[in-house]
């Protein structure tokens, strides 16, 4: 676990993921969306513009998507267009297609694509207010693979800020097996609203009740927190 000042969070997140991919030729990197990683993508963009980071080497993979219209402005696809594609040299993100004729088949396509690339080298993750990882909601098994899921209430409440009345009730997500099976797992959390769930994930039992606690099962993992998200931690 590493706790940094809020103003240093983006740079620290970029440094952590760059360190995790060091020495790999074409790292397969699972990428999150949401408010939290915005500063990570901005920091990676600055590094790329300075020539200190070659985004073209990475093979980026979306960790999840809303089960809504493919080109909706609140979709993860739109998020990646705004935040990832703005990084000079960045390759297109491998993504779920929420409008595929067969959404379950689309999840299988993602699972097989990740497997064919040798699995994720790094999974960069956020944490939901209920402890979800990507869209692996509480109750998800550590063995779960990419699949279509029903979103729980807290996830829909968070989504409503952007989606409003059109908030999807489903999501498409990589499973906990693909995410926690990555060679390195970086979980990012910032802001005081995450302090309670961050404490549960790091100091509570490892359990499907808090999927983010499963990050601790990954041999190489880092919870990177800003001081507000780490405020409730009691262990040294
Ligand atoms: C969303 C995503 C997650 C993300 C989480 C936290 O529901 N499916 O992958 O980590 O919410 O988002 P935020 O960083 O906006 O709090």
C-alpha cells in the first residue's frame, strides 16, 4: 500500500504503472474508467509529450463497459476516446461491444483475446463505492471470467451522475480471474468518499463481499491511495 498527497496522485499512479511494465516489450494493460484515473491518463499524456513514455508499446484492454448504446457519451468507449486516445502514439483500446448481437459471445471474445495475448501483464483498477472491481459486484467469485452482469444499486447510483434516466442496468466486465490473475495489479483510490470501502478492502477479510479485497491475492499488487482515501486505515 502506498499513500500520497492528493496533488501527487496522478504522477504517482503513472510512475507505478510504468514501473510495473518495465522491461516488457508489449505489455498488455487492463485500463479502468471513472473519475479516479483521469489524473493518471493526464500524467501519462504529459510523459508521452515529453518523450518519457511510449504509449505505442502498450496493448490496452478495457476492463469493462456499460450495457448501453455503444457510442453514448457516458460509455467507457467515449471515456477512452477522451482520455486514452489523447495520449500521443496510443494504440486503440481493445473493447467490449455492448451492442453486439450476442453480448455473452462478446464477453467470450474479450476473454479469449486476453488469453491469446498471454493474460494481462498489469491490471489497473479503480474501486466502486461497494468494493466492486471493474463491474465485478459483491458476490462475484474469484474464479469469474469475462461476462455480462447486473449492476448493483450503488453502481447504478454512481452511473446516474452521467447517464441520468438512461442508466444501464447491466455491464460487461472482465472477470476477477482475468483481473487478479494479472502479473501486477494496481488499485487506485482517491477522495474521502472511498475511505470506508478502501479500509474494508485492505484491512477487512478477503471475501467476495468486497471484491477489491481480492487484490490482496495477487502476488504483485499495490493499493495506491491519496491521503483522503487512506484516511480510515488503522494498520501501519
Ligand atoms: C465504475 C467502473 C469501475 C470504476 C468504478 C469507480 O463503475 N465500472 O471500473 O473503478 O466505477 O469509479 P470512480 O473512479 O469514478 O469512483
